[in-house]
């Protein structure tokens, strides 16, 4: 049961990531990119093996697609960054 739910959630996330490409040159994308540079800069610089900025950007854009009435709000990058 859990595996089935996980698989469904994974597919939903992949669809949102795919749809988020529509936001590539939007104000939301611009705001996210601007805030990513300020998100945990010391941690991000020291972690060269894994670029968390790419993951964080994907999740934030997918959230904006899934919750288009909210989109992106400043500080969501910190909440999501802590969870990643």
C-alpha cells in the first residue's frame, strides 16, 4: 500500500516538474532564482558533491505549478531547503 502511494506521489511530482518548464521565464522563476543565491550560502558552497540549488529550484517550481494560487512566496526557499 505504501509503495503504491509513493509511486503515485512520485509520478505526480514528475508531472509537476515537467509542467514547471512553462514557468521558465516567468516572474516566479526570476524570484526563485534571486532567492536561491541567498539560501544557506555557506552550506551550498561547501557541498560540491551535490548541488542542492538545482533540487531546491525544481521543488519550488513544482510547488508553484501545483499551487498556482500561491505560486512562490519569499522564505519558502528556507523552509524547503531545511527539508531537503
